[in-house]
């Protein structure tokens, strides 16, 4: 609530039009159709880096406190808020873990940002195929034994990148996969962009960060936030 409280405080005190991004100037320059659909009030708190709201490039106040609170919620050592969605976090991790011609094991239903990461790093993908659920006509998540087989066939793999849950919500059995990777000292990176709420209720699936996804774990969360496209990158350990 740190950021929300700061935005509310700023809105109460500020009476000036800000000549910063975004260009709608706190709703003053809205197209008529947007004003009719969404109203004007919500745009009052659609703000950039202004005095009193901290700076995401070097957070020292409300954003730092908010990141620390997020780390506690998600049982992580560190939490970093990201620009441009989960994609930027995934690409950053790939650039950290991989170099040209390194092999990386990737589930075939990976997000396009992983493909972009392959291009930027020059790493070589080893694909693990997802099965198909005929009765639902959707993709199934990867099988731990398929992961084991691929790692046995390619002992020089440097990292494993998985998506959990799938876009349709099918979950993966992370714990045995984590054990398989840990035994080989291979980083397991899990894109949990669609598992944002798992830490908030015991009846929801168990997050990968609580299933020994080590030595490095990326938890990229996609909360539904109006106007602001925000994501987290939560790391258990940074190599």
C-alpha cells in the first residue's frame, strides 16, 4: 500500500498540471471516448517519476519499501519492480546466465520473450515438448521425466527455463524438476507470470519459490493493474 498511499497523498496536495509523461496530463488531455468509458479521476494517479513518488531506477523511499514488502509476501530475498512487463526480467536473467552457444533447456510453450533472449544471448535451445490434453484441446505442462531425459542427453545444458502455469492455467510439478536440476547444479528459472495470486491463499497451487527452485529462481508476476503495466522479478539467489 506504500505506493497507493503516496499517490493518494500526492493527488490531494497537487493542484498543478504536470508537464511530464504521460501526455494526458493527469486526465486533462484525454480523448473524449476514454473520458466517457473510464472517467477522469483514475488518470489523476497515472504519474511518472515526480518528487514524492520515488524513482524506480534507484528506489530509496516508497518503492524500496514496497519492493521489500513484496519480497516478504513472496518468500524471496529480493524483489525488483520491472519496466515493460515480465519480458524484461526474463531477458535480463537470460543475459545473466547464458552466453553464446550455451545450451539451455526450454519448454516449448515458452513466452516470446524467451525467444528474444535466445537471439540476444546467442544461446542454443534444447526444446522439451509439452504434451496435449485432447479432452480440453489445450497444451499440458512439461513432465519431470522428460526434463530428466533431456538433461541426461545434454549434460552440458547451462540452465532450465519453464513456464508455470501455462497460459490456460495448467500447472507443472515443479518440486521433482527442482530436485533434478539441483542434483546437477543447473539453475531452474520459472516464469510464473500467470501465478500472481498463488501466495495469497493456501488452496491455490504452491509457488515454485517454495518448492526449492534453486540456485536461482525468477518469479515474474503479472498482476492486473489498470493503466500501469507493472511486473515483479523476485530472486531467491543471484549468481
